[in-house]
C-alpha cells in the first residue's frame, strides 16, 4: 500500500481514513438528498466538487436520493471519482483548500438508505452459525443439513423494510405457538434477536438468463455495509416450515449508511476456511476471497451504558461473496444495481464470537449479564443494538462506522 | 349490474368488455411506453384521452413506463378515470368518436410489465395443492403441516425476474441431488413445472410498523393478474430446507400484461371454503372474499396444437387476498404500490383442476398424453404454457387475457 497523507484532519482511529472514502446519501434539510463521501468526521459533498469541474462525472449523478444512478455509471467511472477525490484530499496545492463549502460535518447531517434496493437476499454462510442452529433445533450429532456444504444456502428477504442505521423498529406482533400449546396465539414477539451480518451491494446489472462466474463476480460487487437482520425467533419458528423465514424477519432489517467499496477492502483479503467436500466447479474460485474485518456488537439498555456482547470477524465465513453471487445467478436469475445480498449471521468458533442472541443465550437457556447488572436472553424494549466493523493492517484502517437500532414496544 | 352498451366493436367472448377496462403498459416503438386500457381488440391510449382534456388526471401519468405513478394517485382518481373512460365509450355523442387516433389495435403493440415491482411475495393458499404436495413429499396420512390452517403461509420471491407474458425463459441449470446419489451434480433441470396462480398488485403504500386490517385490505389492492410461478422441482427439492424456495423459482416468473381492477371483479365475489379451525381474529373477515374466476392452462409443443391440461377456479382458494394482506403486514412489514402478491398454485379437488405438473403427473409418475400423441410429465424444451382466466355472470364477462411463456433450452 502506498502511504497516503491527507491535509484534512482525520482522527487516528477513524473508520473513514484517506484509504477508505466510502459513499453515502446525506441531507442537511428534509428535501435535499445528495451523494457524499466520508473522510474523518466530515463529508465531501460530491455535487459541490463536481460543480467545481474537478470530477469526470456530472453533478446530476450526485444530486440524487440514492446511489443507484451513480453506481450504474460503472466501476471505471466510480473508481475514478474515488481516486480523484483521494488525490484532491492528498494534494498539497489542492483546489479544495479554497472551497470549505465542499466539506460538511457528519454530525450536522442526516444519513439515508444509500441505495434503492430492488431485491434483498440473505444467505446463511457461517458454518459455526448453521451448526449452532442445527444443534439447538435439530440433531446435535448431525447439526448441518446435507445440502449445507454444497450450496451457499440463501433466501429472498423483504426489500421494502430495509432501513438505514438509526431507524427505530417496533417489536413485531405475530402468530406464535408456545410449547405444549395446542393452538397458536397472537402476541408480541418474546424472543426478539439481532443477526450480525455484512451485506454487499450489486454494482452491475445482468440480464435474465445470464450467469455470473466466480471469475467475474468481483465486477458486480460495488461495496459492503454492516447489516442487522433483526429476527423474531418465536414467529420464525412457527411459520418457517416449509417455505422459509417470512414475518419473523420482514418487520425490519438495518444497514449502515456508508458503502465501503470493494476496492478499498482489497488489502484486507485473506483465505477462507477449507471447503470439504470439494465444491462443484461453478463454485470454485481462485485466490483469497475472504476479508479480515473485525466486528463487534454492543447492546445498551435505555439510558445505560453499552455492553459489548459479541466480537466476531467476517473472515470466518465458510461461503464467500464470490460464491454467493455465482450461485445466485447460476439459474439465470438477474441482478440489478442496488440489490443487497447479506451474509447471514457471522459467528466464529468461540462463544464470544457468536453473532446472534439465539446462540449467545443458547435459545434463551443461558441468560447473560449486562454492565448495568440487568440480564438478557433476548432483546427488551428500548434496548439499542449497535454493530461496528473495520479492517486494519499496518496502521491503515478502513471501517464501516456503525449500524444501530433501538427496539420500541409493539404497536 | 347496470347494462352497459359501448359503441366500440367488442367481440361477444372478449375478456375486455366494457365492464372490465383493465390497465396496462404498451408501446408502438421501443422508446415510447404509455398507459393504456383494453377494450375488445383495441387499446385506449389514455395519454391521448387526457390530452383532449377528458380526464381529471394529467397526461404525464400516462406517459410512463410503468403504472406505479398512476396507481400512486389513489383509488379515488384511478377509479374515476376508469369510470370516465367507460362513460366515454358508452356515450352516444362521445367526443372520442371524432378521435380515432385514441384507439390502437392490440395486435400492433408490444405489452410490457405493467408495474415496477418493489417486492414480490408468493403464498401457498390452496389447501388442495398443499395437501397434494404433502402427500407426495411427506406423510400421505398427515399431508398438511400443523401451521397451514392457521397461517396463510408465504415466502418472499425474487422481484427482478418477474417478466411479462410472451417472454421466453431458459430452462435453468442448478444443483440437483439425484435419488441414491451421494453427491449433488450440476445440470439442467429435468422437472421443470408451471404453477397456475393469480397475483394482486398493491395500490396503496403503508409505512413500516403499520398494519393493514382485513377491513381495510381492499383499499390496498389495485387489481389482479394471471401469474405463472415457473418452478424447477429438482433444484427446489435439494435447496429448500430450511430456508425455502430460492433458485428453483428465481429463474423467472410470468405475469399477464393487463391489471384487472378489483372494482371490475366486484360482481364475481363468492364465499370461500369454510376455515376450520377458526382463524385468529386478525385473520377474520366479513362477507364474500373469494372470486369466481375460471382458469385454464394450455400446453403446446413446438409447432403443434395446444392441449388444455388444467381447468381450475380462483374461488377454490382456502386463504383469500384480504387475509394474505392482513397477515403479511401484521408484523409491521410495509407494502408499496406495485408490489405483487401471488396466490400460490390454484388447485381444486378434481384431478383435472390441478394447477401444476407436479400434481398432474403426480411427481412424474403418471405421464399424460398430449393432442399430438406425445406424452409429458414435466415441461420439455420449446413447450409453451398459456394460462387464461375470466369471470362471467349473466352475460357479463371480465377476463384477464393470458399469460404465456415458452421454455427454451438451458444456456
């Protein structure tokens, strides 16, 4: 990595270093949404930079309420914009030094969902998570289903209810069948959970019938976000056989506002777990395809300090994004710019790295203690869940900020 | 029903009678998509009618590539447009008589997907279909799963791959685990199927956290279409446990181009099957909520005559659309204009009314004969599947036209 030094003030532990420069959608007032790039504690207003004639992209693409139009320009241009801004933030004689209006403090803006999500897919790609779930709900001796090591198992999720970090979510009501009850009842979920995930955003369309190979998959990935796949375990349990999760998930999913480009994450690639048995040839891929991204989950009761309840890493994933995308399109299913594909819960081997309360409290059987002395098995009303993630290597840090959400009582 | 007589020539058996007037998107050339209304063998170009100052909606809403903007105006306006056009087509001194340019022959246009589908949901609401599947794959004595009579079971489908009638679809490739094989193989699906369904289009948004009651659900339904949920049974079988159908469905789903408004279908409401045990109160609804819509499926080998292989009726559905929508939103999941919710396979009690080849050929065990002497269990390359549907009562016919699609060899 070339060492880069920016003239913009960036705190040493900032996720938004000069090496990162993620894209997001911000607004200063209700009606004006624009494309910005995070640097330190500030945002570069890209429409203002374009208006100065310093970018090869017309400012029209930055005066948008989502990134879809900009991403749709293609990687050649979007990468160039990122590198051009990087150069402008490094250059001693940068023309931006005379244009302080280009910089806006992050604390002054509201962040929005960065993309218009056509379709949202959720995978189930952590072997530790799938094994833990299998142990709890099925056969502890035979926890993994027979298809799991052959297929990056996934399902279609609800796109309409994906919200940006900071959006509160009401505890869902739904049908639940309690143990030993003969009939279901309608009630507020009593086992509300989070799932620590990462999601990737599609950067290039395909047509129906077209297939993305593992070799080309990288061209179709624009960048990554943190993703919280809120889950109501009791609702999910009663509904999910045989057609999968539905209302146990669709009451809300949260994503972080800044999309970190796949190019910014390139230095943090690492090898993934060995895959046994060997995967089918359309799922084989060369080189390191996992990413060393440190993750943590904090839980804070109302007006109280946060307790970090999970410390995981994206590199644990058994199935990588390249494989997920090759699998998703192997039947000819088309993808569109802005589609989001989430990883599934990211759990590690260690109990401290479990990415859901289902695993942390082992199905509600093992309550755990919070800093304020209260205990939890699942999420209580007014609890706030915050997920953070960053990659770091040789003093270079590229991070995601956070995805945070508070659970409000049911309506 | 008031008897209406139009001065436009409408064949006696036309689906598009003066009582129907469905909305669709048509084009005469590649670049100009517009909103039209079907009458007999013609289309009323609504942008032209609006330009004449005869509608209360600005022609901007009719110069669109989807109906979303128009539907978003709300039922008060969209219903008024339909009734105003109806009046113009009945009126002896209609100003449209002097404007032949308003009418375009259906055979001269290309029809397009009528809505931009944000989310597509597929239900599983025919008790006969669910029972048949349960008999084949699970326990013949206990075919229905325990949740089925309590929940209108459904799952999120893939919105990007929903296409308009007339679009050919390639046979999907995918992972299949053959009987007695120890490992899966990658191959073209050998049990490609259709599912005879109807879908409804959402006409009014809700916000996240909001619930639609069975009482208000009707306000959120704009209209109905015919829907073919193409299914690759072998791919589906290997992938669907535990998270539901994925690549076995997402290679393509087809819908008819004309959206028949729920108001046009009002005269054809009938009672549904008795629901036992009693449903939870949020699923209870008053009055007749099923619709007597006669359905048929034709199958035609390449360059050969069609054989009608199924004759079913939408009135058989155990769960109605009102219940599906109330269930879908009971957890606070938001819906948007243009979302499509399909019924699931519409099978009746009689074998002749089975709505999928899985049932008709009983899992491939009972080949059936076609008019040309060939036999089928599942779909072969170049077979065309065409679904038709109409309601008829006292000489009044309101129909859907057709949804048709040809299966091409795998890529």
